[in-house]
């Protein structure tokens, strides 16, 4: 299904101008058994539970709304200041602030369902027991298209809670969440780039019951104020997001797809345009999430989908699925090269 509920987007590259004369592109995809109208979703933490986007786009027309990570209990987050702009990105140290699972299930999820959005609910626990309880509560709720298990948020005071830094602990967290989630509800494990062997962690969470992966979460960074000569953020470090991390995210998608080509991957990290989304598909992602750009362009999820449609048509591709992993194909030999 092609997105048509919003005005046509501005093409993001002159090289794709005129692509409308190419093949008709159907943007619909299947992600871990769930059919989405486009491969472009929001990223967790950048649009809360979707209400903020409603004045700017039809939440039912984008691929999915990925909610801010929900904790079991209400959480006020970390001290301020907790956001700072960086070259081509931003650092945030929000600390998983939120109203807790009871409030989410009572207000946010019903709103998404009533507006026809596909809700991908992100959950984050501080213990295996919390992951198990969150999985049970969310998995049994009507209207949940998928669950994203966030085991990789760098913005927690206790770095020991970043389960994704160790294959064994990552698997335990995903397994705990998976137990309470019906088998027909996909589980996406969101992983961190701040590890030495991402493939081994990806393999461990898939063995533990995940049906797909979200790559990547923010990477840990730090900014220092030149006047105070102290860290800008009250929590010292924060998660770096935005265009600055896109090459890192594309590399992570590439590596995991190369090792595990049959695993559905959602690519996230610095997507601003349809060409950025196209790059993630070429690296091996089935879908993408749009995050930091939403802060200055709330219509970005729809615009990126339109631009991706143009980029695909310009290259003779009829669907996003035809682009997935194309960059892994061997380079063609120059004419006249001997075998």
C-alpha cells in the first residue's frame, strides 16, 4: 500500500528526480510476520506514544509507532540538564522517564489503537522479573503489533542494567520478556553498538526467542562545557543519536545481516531522508526507524517513506523487499576481466 494520505514529499536528491516515470512501488512490507504499509516507523523515545505526531501526520499511514520505552513503575528520569546538541546529532540523558505500565495501558495504547496505528511497544526493565512482568502485561493487551525489548539504553545510572553488553545476560532478559508474550506477537530485541562482538549478542537473543532485531540504540557519548570545564549533562554521559551515528548503525546492520541473513532487522540511527532509509535496506534492514529528525520535522516518518518510494522507483525496484541486502552482492567484474 502506498502512502497517499499526506501531500507529496519533496524529493531528497536531484539524482532521483523524474523517478515517478519508473515502476510503481508498493511500500508495504512484512516484518517478522506483521504486515506494515511502509517500512518507516518512529524510533522509541522520539515521539512518546504518538500523540505528539497527530497534528503533523496520520499515525495510521506510517509503518508503525514505536513507543517510548515503558517501565513497570513511574519514573522521573535523570537530573537536568539532560540534552545537548552535538555536531550532526545530540546527546540525551533522559533516563527512561515515563508514567509506568499502568498509565500506558490505560491511556496511551488505547489512543494508538483508536487511531488505527500499528503499535510497537518498547519495554525496558531493571531486572529479569520486570522484563517478565512487562512482557506479560503488554503481550496480553489488544492492539499490540509487536514488542521491542529495550535491553540497551545507555541512559541509566547503573550501567550494569545494560543487558545487551553481554550475550548471556542479553539472552536472559529477552527470554524473560518472551515468556509472557503470545507466539504470534513478534519480539524485536534492541541492541547496543557499544560491544566488541555484536553478532554473538544478536545470535544469543535470537536463540532466546526474539523474532527480529532493532539495530541500533544510541551510543554512549560525553560533552564538556568549555566555560565551566565540566560535563554538560548532569548525568555526565548520554546517548548519541542523529546523522553522526548513521555510518555506525549501517555497519552494525551490515555485519549482522551478513552473518544472519534470514533474521529480520530494523535499522535505526540518523535516518533523515529516503536515501538514508534506502542505505539501511541495502545493508540488510527490512525496515527503518526515524528518531532524532522528528524533533525539528515531526512529519519526517511520512516524508522519508515518500522519498524512499522515489529512490526505489529511480532504480527500477518495485518494493522495499527487493532492496534488502543488495549491497552484499559481489561487485560486477569489469568487462574484459579474465576468470
